[in-house]
C-alpha cells in the first residue's frame, strides 16, 4: 500500500486529493464561465461550446459537431436553429449531398473574436502571480494527467462494451 492509499484508508479528507481539487477547480471555472457567457455574450453554455467549436473548425456538419461536443444531435439542432435565427450562425446545404454545413456568420465571427479575447484574459487572471517556470510546470503536469485520464476513459469504454 502506498502513502496515498494509507491516507485515504486512515480517513483523510478525500477533497485534498489532486483529482478532487481539479474537479473543484473545473466546477468553479465552469460556473463562473456560464455566468460570464450569459452576461457578456448572451449565450448559453451549449451555444458557447458551439461557437468555440465552429470558431476553430467551421464549416462542419451537425453530425460532426455533435460528435466533437459529445452532445445529443436533437438538442444541438435546436440550439443551432436558434443561433441561425439570431444571426450568429449560417447553415448551407453541402454541394452534391443532403448534408448541411454549419459555420459562423459575420456577426458570429465578431462575437467569436471577443470570446477568444475573454478566454485569454480569464487565463491571465487565473495564472496571475505564477512565474513562467511554474506555469510551464502546471501545463506539463496537466498534459500528463490528461493523457492518463484519456487512457482511463478508453479502459472504461472498453469495459462497458
């Protein structure tokens, strides 16, 4: 049994574990982000995610967008329709087939540029006071943890089949 296992079994606070603290950080960032998205950009969390996906990958089909976002196609379709009506997105039939391609409209591109500025500002606020080497260490460690978490996800998906 390693030291971490001993601590857990001895009744230590599970919220001191790295994974639990990362979850707490994610939840706080997500909640603050949802509030900011609504206040500053008048978009829901789903609409924010659509904008960021399209800002990086447009044009894409609804199916591809749903896959990238791990989102229900029906719910996503309703959100896209509302965003087209608000002038943020475009929908065009793909030449030679029934598939519809979704992209950012001119207004959507303007909003996306402001969203990117906001994301960079938020990151600067979050990492304020960290030395460059500390920030580099955080990025390196988080990247390693993401790789491990991805492997854990793949294992769970295989076991669930």
